[in-house]
C-alpha cells in the first residue's frame, strides 16, 4: 500500500538501491556473525515483551542478503512460542500460516518460502520484520511492494495490532528514512549494536 508523492518515491528508491548494495557487500562470514549477534539481541529484547505464553510469532526466511532470521527458530520454539511465516497474495496482499518444525515449505512469493495451504492461517501477536533501511525513530523502509504495510493496516483496523520488531544490520541506518502518509514506525528495531525504540 503506497500513497507516496513523487519526491518521497524517488528518495525511497535511491535509499533502497544504496542499502541493497551495502548489505550485499558483506562477506558470508560477516553476514553470519552479524546475523547471530542481531538474533541474540532480539532474544534479549523479546524476553522483556509482555506477550502471553505460547504467543504466535511471525518470522521471515531471508531473501538474498537479508538477516538470517531462521536462527531464531529454535530459541523461540524453546520459549514455547508458535511460529508463522508470511505468504504473499497477489501484488500487495499477505497472510501468515502456522510453521510446524520440519514441515515442507513452498514458494511463498518474492523469493521466500512458507507453509503450504494445509497449514492453518494465524494472526501473529509479534511480527519480526525484514527491512532495507531504518532510522532512530524506528521508521522502516521495506522493499516497496507494500505487503507488510497493508497487512499491518488491516490488523490495526481489525483491532489486533501486533508488536512490530525490525531486524537490521547497523549499516542500514539512515539519519532519516523518507516516509509517506501511511508509513508507520515500528515498536523496535534490533541491530548488532543496539536496540532502537521510538522516543
């Protein structure tokens, strides 16, 4: 979902190109080490959240040079969480399906994988989200298709807004992310160095 004006669209496009290049320049060793540290920091943050026992957590499997959030699978299952993965629908739609350990995964659109239609649809209470850029205000720049934006808006309208946490390499930080009218800040963004929360 996007209602950005021309200037905002151009600024977002330029930022996406720059951040993709910076992220892709990480060596496999750097990428793995940073992903591990980010996931460890996320777990410290997660343990402070007031979610119910057995909460449903929406994860993502990495596309290209995205952070390897699959490192969170075992620790979150050990904490008693139920996990889910996103499935894209059409050009901007998205839902989450229950992700059982060891279940087969299918093409979920845009290069990622998710559970097949036999897995039940769920509403995660916390979304762990990928991003291309962020700022200290927890504004997030995604890939531009608007899947997460639309999904979150629908959840807010339905009265079931999830906790929103982004995972990012520190190098993805901008002084100010270009935001449009309908862009919402996240509740936290976790990097290898620190955890950002809106003031």
